[in-house]
């Protein structure tokens, strides 16, 4: 461990990657798991592993959880392995992007039989691979394993002799609109994460980790690592001076100005509105979120980093607004369209849909803001982890006061199931750790935030 810490971040990443790729060729187990923090290079590892395993003479199968993830991997594979023929295994309803349709190295098919003889790597969603029967391949690489439901793994694992599982253990559990309380606590609960069920039932499976986040700035890594990844700590790939956030225009001394300036200095900021129990759609808080985004653009925020050392003027597409609920996302989008047209291009979405994305600045509406209870949904550590780990420069949280007091007295009314470890303590600790850190970067709004020109 001491010798590893003497290595540079790039050397540590390269060393970890070499060990993982080397182990694939000597693996005696049916699988190997790689845990990776936000921005650690999961896609890079998946592409490298697929390129390595494709040399064996049989197609290497790659699966991800969404079509957008699959298309991203296909692009990476064609860029980094131009000599390989890539098969895009898709449903008849999926419309391939124009650049992928026109690429000479990519062939699309709805039947795997039409792709395997002419492809070195075949890529598709896990749900599409679950439709395949009566065939087998030596290797598969599964991306975002922690987002995969265990029942989908059970429907696909028999297709492959060995599997490389890559994922982020701090992410949200797989999303499902259904609930099966009778399966809770069973060793193969279909709504559990595939990685959780896999490791619970195969405790001898080798587990590696990627030790460096290339997304999160040094100011963010200690908090995110300690709060959400206590068993797999990691470091930042950049130094303190590598990334900056500044402004071309001076502010007006408002709380919103103070909060963006705090974020520029420290990488974190909390705009705290007066305590109040509110509806899920807290209009004052939604306006506050948009006011922060607006102020960043009005003041001509400029970022520098290893990708843009000469400076990058912040644009709407560089900002994301994250929420816990879809109704909050819809209301923010409606407000933006009606009152903040200059913010068009800002990404606004829930934690579930922001997983895997990266932005220069993120603005987070805290999941517990304005709530009178602390349910398992709002306490889930993975939700807060996703929301607070999408940024390259700074994360600004908007919340009503009173969350620490709510956590101290949080009434847990969720059902208890035998054999299921409660996630409430884990989420409670993570929320407390984040709020304790944000307490040092808090700007108090003296009055409710209203419409921007009110």
C-alpha cells in the first residue's frame, strides 16, 4: 500500500488496469469483479478488456444497461480499436445514431446469429442479451453491474464461460416500478443489484478496484470517498491547482452571489433556505436552483482544467440540475422554459438518469429538503452519492434548513424484511457526513427565494 501511494495517479491507474487485464487470462473463477468510484474510467476498462479478450478468436460479448450506454461503448470501441469489427446487437425498435449507422466497422443486427461470424466484439443491452437462448461464448464484459437487476443476470450468465463485472458500488440500486415484498431477503431477490447477489452467493470471487477518480476534483474526493466508499477508498487524479472556477463579472452581494463564490473557492456550497415542511414541489426551492444556474452564466463563469488549461467559458450544457423526483424535474423544466430561457441547454434530471454523466458544475436539490419524514427512498446513500459526484469543478446544494434535526429524529416507517440488511443507517451516516461538510460552506438565504425578477 505504501509503495502504491508513491505512484502518481496515472501510474496507479495503469498498474491497477494491468493487473486486472492480466488476471483475465489466468482466471480460474467464473467471474471477476471490478469496483470503481465515479469517473474512475469504467468505460475505458471495459473497452480495453473487450479489445484484449476479442483476440482469442471468438467474439467478446459486452453488455450495458441502457441503449445510450451501449452506443457510447460502441463509439469508444471503434475509436480505440479501429481494427476490430463491432456488432451492435439491438432490438428492431432501436434507431441507431447516424454516425454509428455510417461507420464501416459497425454492423447492426437484431439476431446474434447474424453478427457473431463477422464481429470481434458484440455489444447490446443486458435485456436484449436476456432474449438469447441455446448459444454460448467464452467471455462477456458487463458494464454498470450495480445498475443491473439480479434476475437479468440469472437470465444471461449461463451464456458465458467467464464474465468480467465492472461497476460503481456507490450507485443507486436498479430502478423498478414493481415491488415484490415476498422475495425480500431471498438469496436471489430479483430486484437486488446483480453485483450484490453475485457477491453474496460467490464470496470467493476475486474483487479488484480502480483507485483514482479522474472526474472529481481534489476538494470533492475526501468527502465522497469517506461517505460513500469506506471499503474502497480512492484519490483524485488531478492536483489542487489543476482546476479553477472564476468569474468575469463581479456580483451584487446577494446570497446567490455568495454561494457561487463559495463554490468557486472551495468546490462546495450550500444555499440554505428557511426551514419549512413543504410539498414535494417546493416552488421557492426550484426558483433558487434556477437562480444559481442563472448567476453562474450571468457572471461569466470560467473554468480551467487539464482539458482546457487556457480557460472555458461556462455554457448551459456544462451545468446539471439534479433532483430526487421526476415531478421536481418536470417543474424545473417548465419554470426554465417560461422564465429562464437563457438557461436552455442545462441538463435537468433525476439521480437515476444522471448516473454515469459528467458536468463542470452540478446544482443539487437535496432529497430531504422540506420533508417532514426521512423514508428509505430519501435516505438512500446511492441517490445522494450520484447527485454529489457528477461534477468536475463544483457542486452546489440547495436545501431548506432543518435536515440535520430531521435526521436526528427521523421516523422510520418502512417495512422490515427478514434477511435484508437495513440501508437506513448507511444512508443516515452518509447524509450526516455530507451535511457536516456542507456546514462549513453554507450561505443562508434570509428570505424565501422567489421568482428571479420579483
